[in-house]
């Protein structure tokens, strides 16, 4: 059988790589949602600023 020294056995490495892949996948999904929220917040602030600049008080 292969010896990986301090890295551990192949099944342990496989489990670690699968866990890392899941963390990256979940992170990508969270960042996708976060970007949409940032864009929506930017749009909302811009609209409120323009409305305030023309004299329409919304808040």
C-alpha cells in the first residue's frame, strides 16, 4: 500500500479533499447570493439618493 507519511492514508486524503470541495461549493453559492444582495443594496441607496436630491422624501 502507498505510504504518504504525515499526510495520512489515501482514504483520509480522499475524505479531506471531498470535504474541501464541499466547502468551496458552499462558499461559491454563498458568495453568489452575497453579490446579489450587495447589488440590490447599492441600487436601493442610489435610488433613495436620487429621490432625495430631487426633493422627494421617502424615509
